[in-house]
């Protein structure tokens, strides 16, 4: 997956709390077997309303989503994360995430950033007032800042997850860092045992 170090971009203000995974990607989109193509289904039911925030021209191309508390609660569908990433989001900022959604995000390279309710509200108000506001998310220093408004907020993240994101390693990537040892082990296994087929 693509490493995350510093992300600079515009944000979509989704001023809604308790957004569950069925709202993020409705169940009729779960028939796909690949990870791509889910962006079209992101919030597809809400996007039928012309006034929904993702339909507004000023937020097209945004890479950061700002939401109120309890984002990504509900069923444990990985498709919700895939839809957000396929649409173009790299960061979601919220006061609180569903645990499974957070874990799924960290595994595939979507950065969930938890800030306080007041900090999130400040960002929401700022972006609603000025959609062109540029936000900087620095994973290395664990800071969210708005250079044009002299705002800066810190956030916490699991150190292991942070290291994986900085290196751009998903779980398969972590295994592949040990490829030489794995292949060496396979060569030394007794012939009667199952072996790794390497082409």
C-alpha cells in the first residue's frame, strides 16, 4: 500500500454523527468481489439528495473527510473503507470511530484521526465557511494543522500501526519483508511435507 507520511489537502465537512457502515456503502454494493469500484457506491443513498455535501462542486477532489462522533459504527464490512479510499479519501477525522472500522482502515492505508469534539467542530466550521481551506495531516509528528488559520491539534495512534503506515506495509507486505527467511525455511523442509510453490 502507499506509505503515509504527510497528507495535505482539502476536506469534506460531513457534520453528521453515528454514521454506520451501511450508510457509507449500502448493502447492494457488497456483491463485488474485487476491492475497486466502490467509490461510486460511497454514501450512494445520501447522494441522491442534490444538497448532500459530496454533490457540492466546491468539495470535489477532497482527500480528507471530517465527521462527527461514532463514524464507521455498525457491521464490520471492509467495503466501507474500500469505498472511502476508492473515492479518493486518505484521511477521516472524527472524535470517535467504530473499533472494527478503525482496524480495517489501518490495515489498508486509510488514516483514522481522532480529535476532540471541539477540535472537530472547529475544523467543520472552518471548512464550511471556506471550502478551499488546506489541512495538513502529519503522521510522523501526529499533528493536524491548518496553516492558513494558525491551528494545530495533536492526535494519538498505535505505534505499530503508525510504523506500518509510514512504511506502506499491509499485513501481506509485512510478511514479504521476511521473504528470504520464508524461502530458506521452505527449502529445508522435509520433502514429504507440504511445500511453498514458487514460480
